[in-house]
């Protein structure tokens, strides 16, 4: 009887040992998650999703983003999701769950910006000599010998007025009939005066009338 009880206890202990071993083995099982990366440019970015166009020329791919998605730069520093705009190069770290691609991290790469070409604009300044026909707000009309019709020029606060020696003069001295030299640039069909040289008015002397006085002497004979 005692032998039977001992054998039963031994069998129970053996079964308990196997059960404990199975539990320990189950606790040591680790789940492996595979993270994949994809490089491309942002085609579309919106709530809970980002569409990436890869360099391979295939169709754009949509990735699901969430509150746990991290946004970093190339140095790993956090960046705002507001920086994601169309055309920006990125690297997406994602896992595949069924047919859904879930983005865990999006690395914003430095965009390749084409250098801006330096464009030089050349303005030609032309000189016109004539007489003021009309001077009004923001416009001065000059009558020249080379043009049958008076030519209008616009002026602004940056237009300078000087005399023949280069000394500044008051705009109040500019009036109709005054000889001037206008330096201007052409913008479309408009002549924009940059400098006006006010010359001294040429005074034409009045013609001198020569009056001859004749004296007649009469001699009477006695």
C-alpha cells in the first residue's frame, strides 16, 4: 500500500514538474516585429496618413500614422509634423500588419534645393534736353526740339532736382518755360525721371533800335 502511495506521489511530482517547465517555456517566447524602411518624397500628408512617392517611379504608397509616430530629422532630433509638405524627401520606418503599412518613425531629410540663378537687370538711363511745357503732380511734360509733341515724364519722391553745378534745388523752383535736362529710364511705355537738371533761363536781349538824328543847317545869303 505504501509503495502504491509513493509511486502515485512521484507521478504527481513529475507531472507538476512538466507543467512548470511548459509555463516557463511559454514565458520565454519573444515576439519579433520586422521594421522596414522606405525612401521617397511626400506626395500627400494628412490626418492619420502620409502618401510617399518612391524614387523607383512606382505608384505612391500610403502609410498610416498615429499619435505614436515619431518625426525626426537626419540627426534624430524631434521635428514638428507641420514641416511635412509635398515634395519633401523622407525616410519612413514602418511595419506591415496584413495589408496595412503602419509608420512608426518618419525621418525628414534635408531637401535638395536648386541654387537660385543670379539675374542681373540693366537699366539704361537716357537724357532729354528741352523746356518745361507743364509741371504738375507726379508728372512733368517736356517740349524738345527733336520731338514735335511734348513728352510726359513721371517723377516720385526719389527724383532729384539739381542745378547745373549739381547743387540741390527746391522743387518749387521748377516751373513752366524753364529749360531742363531730364535723366530718365523707360519702364514699358512710361518714362520715369530719376534726375532733373534745372538750367538757367536764357535771356534773349531785346533788339536795339538805332535812332539817327539829322541836323540840317541852312545858310542865308545877304
